[in-house]
C-alpha cells in the first residue's frame, strides 16, 4: 500500500459529537468544540470530521439548524424529487416546490462506488428506509472493503456515508451501488489503505460494466499530489470529488486532481410559497481554487484566461444545502459538497454516456461549454452570489449546474 500521510487522524477526534445520537460513548467537552456558523439564516454545525486540518483528511458536510435526531424529514430540506425537478431530470409542478415534487429519477447504468472511511453497520437498512420514504426503488447494494479486515467505525463518518449512498442512489436507482469502506490511520501513518480502496472501488465499477466513483473527502493540496493523480485513471470509471466547503481560494485534494470531476456547491433560492426562483453561489461556501501544483489540463485550454497555467476547479456544481438524510432511525438536514459530489456523480451515471475515464468526461463537459447553444441547453450558468462568479466558467461553480441529462 502506498503511503498517504494526509489520512493520519486520532480516532478519538472522529468519535465525538455525533456519537451521542449514534449510541457511542463521547466526550462532551470535545463535542462543544464543533464549529458553528450561519448560512443564509440557517444555523450550521460542522462536525469535527469536517474541520480542515492540514495533513488530515476531512469530510465536507455540515448539519443544518440542528444535529439532533428528528422523527421525519426536516421541513424545508430538499428531497430527491425537488432536486430532480429543478434540474429537469423529471417532470414536476411549476416551481418545483419541495412538498409536491414527488417524481424521482428512474435511470442508472453499471455501478456507482462510494469511497468513505469506517464501517457503517446500518447502511443497508438506512438506505432502504430512505428509498421507501421517497418512493425510490430499493438498491442493489453492497458494503465492502479492500483486504480481509473490516474497518472500525468512525461516528462522524457514518453521516457522511449515509449522505453519499442515499443521494447517489436517488439520482441513479438502477445502478449497482457499492459502499467501499476504508480505514483511517490511527498511529504512525506508515501505511493506509485509502489508495488501495479507491483502486478497489474502480475495479468493482469496471467489472459491473463501468460507471462512477464518488469521493466526498479531501485535504489541502501538497506537491506530492501529482504522484497520486494516477490513482484516478481507469477507462471504465469517471471519478468525482468534492471541491470543499471553505469558500474560494482554499485548496483541496483530490478535488484538484485533473483526473477527477471536481464538484462545487450552490444554493436554491425559493420564494415564500416554496417555489424555486434561482440558483446562486453562496460566498464563503462551496469551494474552488487555482491549484498551486497541478498544471492546466488540456481540456481547460479554453478557459486559460481564468485559470492561467494551472488547474482550476470546480468543474461543475450542484446544490449543497440542504438535504434530508436518514441515519439509524432518525432524520437530519445536512449540506456541503459532500452532497454535491455523489448527487452529480449519480446524475452522470443516469445519463448513461459511460465516458472512457474522467478525462474523457471532462473533455465532453468543457466541449459543451465551448458551444454556446448546447451550453445554454445543458447547464445552468450560475453567475450570482459572489463578485467572482462570471458568465461561463468561473472559480465559483465551474461550468455550472446540471440542466437535464444532456451533455453529461
């Protein structure tokens, strides 16, 4: 296994806070250290696993309004039907109100693999309950890991895993779904199975006929990233990664790799009646940067005026707040590019193009951008929310968010 120092974490840090509602002993003092902020009038609570710490991999999700268990889907949280309606993946009522947008996607091909850290013992039953709630067909679902020994459980990551599998499945219910569990380094950091887990995930997807791998985690870029980019090359797999939740100018890997589709975050504005009115980038959230290490890939030559000589990201974006998820008998409202990545990966899978690798997919996406008519038909060009959000490609949301399955 290849060395991966950025994964080194003390497991105790990972088991506070969310551990309370997962029935695990926790440290109340540590739980109080969880970061709290405000997002568009919502109280945002970042678990310890989502707090960036150089050299330590982190998740990219946050709780919205409360991290306490709720008896049903939180009011105001987007559903598979409301997201699919806004993005024109299904037909729906005018304005796509959350309460009445009940049509859900029905596509999917090959397989989707989600790579996350730690064991999630109730993954199958939680996914089944989520699917039943929204009328989504039950999943062809497998939990697996690279090697013989099951990874330990990390409480904050269980929420991440639930978010990833539930929303990837919601967008592409016919695709075979894998949750590939990896182990975090807990001492010494001599070796770690993460790269092996990513390769294993790609192998599973390729064997199922092709598809996508989604990775919602990341860490700040380092120069060694260039040697790790080869882990995201498989002619039957398109890799997706979150662009982070720290705003613009904050780097993240693997979201910066030229061999992944980097997915940023947007927000749906709704009027008082609940109807969708516009999609914006929310300044301070989402995430995007110009890589200090990765050179500009050829598919970004057309946006050289923006990225210069370096790789710019994200490539695309989708809604990052706020989603309903089901975890171990309860519901929560969450957000973050940890939601954006599996959602967009699921949309691309359901589009059925089965591009021959990430670079082929990216060539197609930027090719659409280069054709104004096709671009206007296939993507929402998100230009509001920050002065740096421009027409066409920008550091806020990349090309933009999906409009139908075309061009994906």
